[in-house]
C-alpha cells in the first residue's frame, strides 16, 4: 500500500513540476507573448481530464506568480494566461477559479509595484 501511495505521489509531483516549468516559461521576462506550447501544457493541466487538485494547483501557482512578481512583463503575461484559460479553456478552470476567489484574493494587483526599471 505504501509503495502505491508513493507512486501516485511521485506521479503527481512530476506533473506539478512540469506545470510549474510551463507557467514560468509562459510568464517569463521576455517582452513577447507567451509561447503556444506552454499555454497548451497549462490548458491541458486545467482540463476536465485532469483531477480537480491539478486545476486548483495551477490556479494557486498562477496566483503566486502574479502576487510575487515586481516585473510588469511577468504580471501582464500571467494575466494573459489566465485570460486565455478563461476564454478558451475548460469550464473546470472557471469553476475552480471562482471557488478559489471565494476563499481569498486572486488577481489582486493593488499593491503591485514594478521594480524592473529605474525609470518607473
């Protein structure tokens, strides 16, 4: 039983690690739109074929990326990813995003300050 639990946990960890990489690559500091291949990986992770826990993890990761950044490019790209998932993604993402927003603040940018340029 312990071995089965370890395999399931390690499979979930590998999936989350791949999702984290896709989120970071889709929301990098380069001033160009997110690459489609990274958006596809994120969209698949938030689809109905994935467990709800994966969808919730993706929302938490995007929210964490948005709240911790001090770079306008990363913030904008994160919002673009969320917008694309809302517009083109599975309804599961919208449902989980609504549930997540009821538990706490998401897409909160009132304290955002761009430290990426000395001019700003």
